[in-house]
């Protein structure tokens, strides 16, 4: 009687390395897509939608009294949190002290875990003018509307490296 459990000793044919690398690449792309889905770091492309018209449009006369007065920001009344998203140890504390000396009400410093492309001042809608002023005071070129999980009653500074 022949043994049914004995098979040919050739083994299993493995897929080619190209197939294996393709499978690994697809799996990694899927993981990256899922991990970054829904995250917006504030970078947006502006696409002009207005069409150019050849007919002249009359401009309204502007009187000197029609200039809007710039809002004065009361730094001491605005809460500020500073986060370090770099490898520079103590950067959030250093920038927090600088902001405090200028007059901002710094209420916290910590590390930020995530991916931010450049140092940014995030502001809730009602504190937009204050956010722009804080960015000018600290020498940060980028501002953006605050996003979740940021607190909507304060400015959030996220640092990606030392300020110049």
C-alpha cells in the first residue's frame, strides 16, 4: 500500500520578489492613508475663481474718515499656550518666557505630538487679530485657524525649530 502522506519533496514555489515588494508597498500606502486621513495642518492652496473683465468698474470714493481703526490687542487678556514640536529641548519654555516679557498671558508650555510643517500661531476666529499680532511679536511667519484638539479660548503656538 502506498503512503498517502508522502508528497513530492520539491517544496512550495514562492512569488517573485517584485510581487512581494508590490504587496508591501500597497500595504504601507494604505496604512499611511488611514493614519493621515482627516488631518489638516493648515496648508491650503488658494485657487483664484474670479474672471477678468474688460469693462471698467467704478471704484467708490474713499473718504479719510472711512478708514477702519485697527484693533488694539490687549496682550495681557489673551491666553497663549506654547508647544514644542522639535528636537530642541526647552524651546516652548524659552518662547513662552519671551511672549510673557512682551506682555502676553502665557498659561502653558508642553510638547506637541504630530506633524506640523512650520512654526505656526493658531487662533480661534474671534482672536484672529491677536494671533497675527503674536506671530509678529515672536517672528513667526505662519498663522492658521485653530483646529481640534486646540482650545478655542486661546492662541496656540506650535514651534518646529528655534525662532530667528
